[in-house]
DNA sequence: TATAATCACGACCAACTTGATCGGGATTCA
DNA sequence: TGAATCCCGATCAAGTTGGTCGTGATTATA
C-alpha cells in the first residue's frame, strides 16, 4: 500500500473533525491551514467525502464541515480504499480488486504478499478514527519500543 | 508498498534462476516465456540486476543468466527496494527515503503507518530467496488458515 | 438588502511514472 | 559464416498524481 496525498489529506481533515466532534463546523480554509493542505485541493476531497457520507457540510457564511457519523463508524481502511483503490501490494492477492495472474499456481512469493495483505487489511479495518485518535490501536510491534526499526530501513 | 511490474518480473526471474541454481545459464527468452514477461522488457531488468551483482550473464550462443550469489544472500526486500525505491507506505515513516512532514508532531495516524512499515520491512528482509523458495517464510497470519481473509477485503 | 464568507461543481493541466518497444551492436559456439 | 545470445541507449504512449481556476449557489450578519 502506498498512501497517496489524497488519502493523507483526507485523514488529516477527518482527524481535525474528530478533534472538534460535537462542537460545530470547521471551514475548509481552516482545515487546510491547520493541516498544511492546498485549499482548492482539499475542496475536492471534502466534497468527495461528503458524497461518501463521512462528513456533512453547512453552507453559507460560518459554514463548514462536521463528521456525519460517529468516529468509531469510520475506519482508515475505508478511507484509504476509497481514495487509493487497493490496499494489497499486488492485485493477485486482493479480494476487492482481484485480477487473475498466469503465474498464480506456481508463483513462489505470492504467499509473502498475501501475508502483507492480511496484516495491512486487518490493521486498517481495526483502525477506527476514534481508536486511532485516542492511541488505542498500538500493536505488537510497538509494545516494546515505539521507534523500533527492523531490517535495513524501509 | 505497491509492487511494480518491474519488481514482480524481477522476482519471477530470480526464482526461475533459483530453481535452476547450479545447473547452467537460462536465456532471457526462456525466462520470459516461462514467466509470461515481455522479452525486451525483461532484458532491461536482467541487465539492471546484473549491475547489482545479483545475477551474472554468459554471452554468446547458449548464453544466458545465472545467480551471482547464493539464494540465501538475496532478499525480497533488497529487490523491491531497488526497483520500487520505498517499502514504507509514506515517506515520513521511511528510514531509507525519509522526508520531513510539517504535521509529524501532531499526526494522529503516523503510528499506524509506522506499524505497517515495521511489519513489511521485517517480513521482506527475512525473505531470502531460498527461504521463500522452500516455503520456510510462513508467518503468524498464515499458520492457522492459509487463505484466511481479514476485514473487508483488500 | 448588500456584502462577505462559505460550500459546490466542473473543466483544465503540467509533470511524472509506468511499462513497455525498437534498432542495432558485441560476443560466442558449432 | 551464421545463428543465438547478451548489451545499450533512445524513444514513447497512456495513465496517474497533484494540483489550479472560474464561477455559481447559499447563508449569517451589519
């Protein structure tokens, strides 16, 4: 999974709305400023998220956006899948965007990619906005040392 | 991590060479046919891998390619990093391709992406060609049910 | 009711990446 | 000599990314 700017910006915006949950709308301009996002680009993204029913807009002066549902009803998985289309590292191990591959029966490394898919999928679908916001989504790898680095660097 | 065709093809070719390890060279044409890879495209990739000292070439008629080192001295991590540049889902959690981000101090979801980075990095750097070839790289997620699917699909 | 701030919508676009193809040269074996 | 191979650089079409821009429509407030 490679996170696009769009997913990145969408998540930044959503967490800003989570932070303000129950306290009225925030304008695109303010979200953009607080999160260092190009304003006109964020416009697109917010409208997109509105059509997905993740946010609601209030038009006119003093208008802006609020979350359309509770922060534990939206997951990072949903957001990234919407904007980036696929979480799996390759489509032959994707269920939502599966495409057949002539080598599937003999491929030696498919298994490794499948493992990555499973891990990423599980993690992202567990990651509701509220859990991530409160830091409740810490996993095995981070229990011992938060800044632990594996392998040669990534 | 999104696996590019180049990485994919490179890995297919390498595992073909592993299969034939110690039994003479295989031509690009044959590797291409056996793995369903465009021949002229594979040429580039093999030359690239030659410069990385992963494979050696034998020129002239009956020539071809062989592995330049033992299958347990090459990892999937090295290959994917070479062709795709970055394993991490976003550069702010990459060590090899780190780029600063204005939101780093306040970002709510960086932690989740860091977790993915750690998992992928560890898995890929453990994945030597020989271990993957023999199937010795099965991990937690796959111990119980090989085709287990998590979340909404990926 | 004028005005300023906001959301809404669609068109446009430059730069980059991906996934190749192509022509022709150098090397080697039979 | 010729056939099969590796070698090298140029080129390129299509799609994706990451935006910008102009212009309406809506609404609170002075």
